[in-house]
């Protein structure tokens, strides 16, 4: 937020030439008249109609008895928290919640560890290697989600997939024609691999950018004081890049829910329920089973779970902006 | 901030201590780098080479890492698939519409935030920051119902509006940041010289904003071009209005086990994004990374 304030002083001058010459240092707060409001009006209208209204509508539907009949007739009965009660007493829903957290924890842990390793490695590389590594990270990052998902389906194809071929030729004959997508754990593992493969580049590039801002002198003096490489990392580098690490961590947690696309394209939540996480469960409940009310309630529970992380993210973000 | 600029300025630090290190000690480092490059590139490489291999090589029991013979047959199959041109047109229309709308609306809002003082500016900025993190995956159901009620299902305009809203907050935040770095005195000088406020903005600030416009339209392009969930659930009956990601996701249903054609379709779909990213790599690594994290 401080960024906007830094530039306040120059704006004290009257903004419009058509205005009569005003005494200097007079606050221009009311000088702009209706213009700022007209300028933000389209953005505000967009946010109200395309964001706030759907959110409010989702809250409302989650409190109604809303199925296919109500979708067509348009009048739904208010039932209070009945949908939430139905969800929270459903063991299947709790399994999905647990699986969501497992998926999130495995993904985020792998992404952060790998990204940190890649960032530290990239920083130590010579110029040519560094360019090559950064370029391939960007290329993997640029790969469209649906295209990457299709390619992973092909890599893990049971009969002609290169992964099974490689594993078989390495002597693991149990992988000959191994149907990855028919086994719950295997499908889950492939989805984790895909999400990690797509998420590490952004995290690694961001962490690498953060590492390049650590002043060289600090390393030098720590080295002169006799600190080893790991000690320098723990006591000098990491505290300095910790804010960025926390931001990336929060973003990756929130972005776990974006894995909706990969899961929907690859397995639609199957086999059985093995890869169903909360957003998949919500959409399946609403659009496949026509229980729009239960689906909305599940979505709202997802939003509440996410907003906890979101609060952390914003606290970190604003602390960061105030420091810089 | 900028990885590339950072490189040249800080080059001595990263390497100086290692210069004296023997080659052998750097071996694990280079092995790690090679592994990273391999893991990042192999899926992309495999997609492209599969698309270029004849079918009998794709299904042979002894797959070659480097194709022995080449063919464009799979690309022909993909291009001649029913509706191919139509889906490209749809994707391009939706993407261009969303990006332009978002730039226009965001430019106005960013100008108001960065150049004017008014009551409610801070709450507005906060709202934009929150909107950037909107849980779009959890809004599919209400957006579907609202679109159904207002007769907006199966229309490209609906997708354009959704993508506009997805990209708008980021665009406002980044353009505000860029505008804040351009001294307002430049525009004021132009106004003294007889420009209108709009003219001063157009002639002075807009050219300086080019990198910001580039970064944000790139982000908008990638978002809209790739978006799958809304395109899948808001376009149901009128299959002519589908976009490329949805077409690609159902490609295997149409083409069954023709993995060559599926990979050719994936390549064609991924190519614009890969090309744009590679061309603008320097701006991407610095601009998007800082923009997305620091706002």
C-alpha cells in the first residue's frame, strides 16, 4: 500500500490546467470531481456483477432446496443450514476433505522443496547453464494446462506409454501394460506429478529472483566469519527471502484448487473417488447429480477453508509492501 | 526484481567463489542442472516428436527417443478434424475480446488510482487485491445458474466476460504499478503545452506504459487461451461455440487411440503460448513473477 503513498507529494499540484490557479499545498482531494468515479465505474460494475453477485448467489443457493425442478421453475425454498448439515454428516464428504488436504500437502511440500533446490542451483550456475535452465523452466511453465494433461496421459499410457516402456526395459516387468489410471493411488500420484511439474517453474523462478536480491556482502562476511554453506543458507539467505517464500507458499496452497482442470480432464475424479478433491466434488454434485444446493454448500466450505490461507497471504503481502 | 538485469549486475557474486573450485566439484551442480532441463523439456519434446512420427513407430514395441522417420500426416489429421478452424476462431475471438476489454477497463481504473486522489481509493485498491485471489473454481455453479437464467449459456460473450473478470484485477494492479513509476510532471508539462488531459496521457504516458501493457496482455492471453473449466460447463448444447482447450480434452473421444493426431493437436494448441513465452522470456521471468507475487 505504501507504493501509492510514495507518489502522493507530486500530486498535490492542481491536476487540471483548466482549474483556476489554486494556492499551492492545498489538498486536491475534491479537485478531481466525478472523474475518478467515472473511471473506476466499469471495473466496479464488473466486480459487482461478475464476482460479488455469483458469490452471493452461491451463498443463497447453498441455503435453499435447489435441484433440477427449482432450476427450471426458478423459485426455491429456503431451508437454512440443512445442506451444510447434510454434507457435514456425510462420511463421503469427509473423505473428500481429507483427500483434498492430503493432495494439497503433498503438492505444496514437493513444489516448495524442489523449487528451492532449483533456485539455489540456478543461482550457482554459470551464465550459459543458467540461461538454459531458466529457458526450460519458462517453457514448461508456458505449456497450456490441457495440453500438458494430454501429454501426461500419453506418457503414462498403459500400452504405448514411454514410462511403462522405460520401466519394463529397466527390468521392472510388473509395469508391462500397467494401467496407471485404473489404480487410485497411481492416478493420484500421476496427478501430483503433473501439478508439481507445472508449478515448480513459477515458484523456482520467483525464488531465484528473490535470491538475486540478497546482497553479496552478507555472504562474504559470513564466509569470512567461518560459516559453512549450509549455515549461510540457514542464517543469512533464508531469513532474507523468507517473505517471498511465504508468499509463494500461500499462492501454491491456494492454487491447489486450480488442479480442478487437470483432474477433470484426466480422471474426472476417478477411478471411483480416488482423485476427487473438493472443487471436483462440488461440481460433480451440482452439475452431474443436479444437487445445485449441496454443490454450492461444498463450494462455500471450500471458500471458507481457502480464506484462512488467503488472510495469511494478504498479511504477508502488505507487510512486504510496507517494507519495500 | 529483474532476473536478467540482476544477472549482469550480480554476476561476480554467484560465481566468484566457484571459479577457483575444481571442475569435479561442480559436477553435481551441472548434473542437477541437466536433470532439471531434462525433466522440464522431456514432456514437451515427447509431444512434438510423437506428433511427427509415423503411426507404426508410435505403436512399435521399441520406441526410439529420436524419431527415425518424419511425417506431417498427424498434423493433417488434426487440421482436417471437424470444426478445427471454427474452434481456433472461437478461441481467438474470446481471448482477444477479454484482453482488450480488460486493458481498457483496467487502464481507466489504474489511472484513477495512480493519478487522482479521491475518497474510497484505498478500499477500491483493497477490493482489487482481493478480487485477484477470487476462488473461480468455486464459482462455476452460480455462474452456470446465472448464465442459464439470463439466456447466456452457449455464447462466446459469456466466456469473454468471465475471462475479462479473471484477468482484470491483475491488470489493474500491474498497470497501477507501472503508472506510479512515470512522473506525473511529464503529463503536466504536456498539458501546459496545450494538450488536453486525455491527450497528455495518450501522447506521454501511454508509450511509456508499453512494457506494462505487454506484460498484462500476455497474462490475459495465457489465462483466456488456456481456460478450460468455464468453457467446458458454460458451452453445452451448441458445440460450435467450443474453444480449443475443450476440443482438445475431448480429442481422444473422437480420435480414439490415434495418439499421433492427439499430440499434433496438443502441439498446435500449445504452440502460440510456447512461442510467446520464449520470445518474451526476459519480460516474463521478471515481469510476471514480480507482478503475480508482489502485485
